[in-house]
């Protein structure tokens, strides 16, 4: 066999090997598609993470500011005192709650807010039940007891009264009082329920009180007791 005949296959194999290293048009297209899919997946993942974070942030912010103040409360019997919600050092959540309610809270020099969402036995206040809010309040120039928050007001229920002030509350000779929170009409200081069913929250506001700066020293006997006296069958 001649040398030229033996060299021909070698040259053919050499050309074939060189061609194998050069990507074809189909391979280039497939690579471009894979790269586009990878980039699209990365962008989608980033957008999903941003959307999930924004959704969770909005949901938690709504939950934290929907009801009462989440932090800074001082328990006094069934009540919780909020001595710093109107101060310069109020936490961001308290400020957000005030902004959402559209309320101007009492500053330390003006008074103090106390709220109650349960009775003295630790049971949640229920609009189908009757409660006696009885006793005295800490020293204050004036005070109010009102039904606040905890769900929408029943539009079919006539608004008779939403609270009592210290100047109009009937009292005993020793200064003690009893306010009856009930869905049914009661004798004396009757505070009607705002709706036929559901949770209820009370607010006790003390104006020009010396205890605003020392809420932690309050004893449970210094605030009205909240006692359930009955519930609808």
C-alpha cells in the first residue's frame, strides 16, 4: 500500500475531530435556550421572594396594629395599663396603632389608658354575657369607661351609650360604683353591648392622674373588678 493511501484516512479523521469541537447551529440554539431559562428562573425566584416578603410584612403589620397595643403593657388585675403609648419614647408599633386608629394618646402628664379584654377569671369578654364593672379607680381628676374595639359595631343595633364618665356615674356613699355591661337593659349604670355576639374590649382612661408615671405600683384593688354575672343561653 502506498504512503498516500495510508495518509488519506488520517487526514479524514483529523478533519472529523476538528469539526467535532465546533458547535453546530442547533447546539448554539439549545445552549441559548438553556441560558434564557436559567436567567428567567433566577428572576422569577427573586420576584417570588420579594413578593413573599412584602406579603408577609404587610400581613404581620396588619396583625400587629389591628387590635390593641402589642408591647409595653403593665397588667393590673383584669386591666392592662399603657403608660408610655403617648410618650416620646413610644415604640413604633404603638405609634402605628395610634396612626391606624386616628387617635391622639394621653401623654404621661395628661393621664393614662387601661384596657381590658377579659374578666377577673381570665375569660374573654363576650357580647352575649353580662358583667359587673365594680369598685374604684386610681386617683384622677376625671375618668371614663368606654366600650372600645374588638370587631365591628352591629349596624342594626341602636347606639344608646358607649361609655360613662366620672361625673355622671351613680355611686355608693363610699365612692364605689357598679357599671353593668350587658346586652339587656339593666337598672343603674347600664352600658349596652355594641353587638349581639363576639369579643369586647373595655377602655378606662384616667385624666390628670399621679399614677401615670408609676403604673407598675398599682394594685389590682385600685382598679374596678370585672365579674361575669351571666350569659345568654
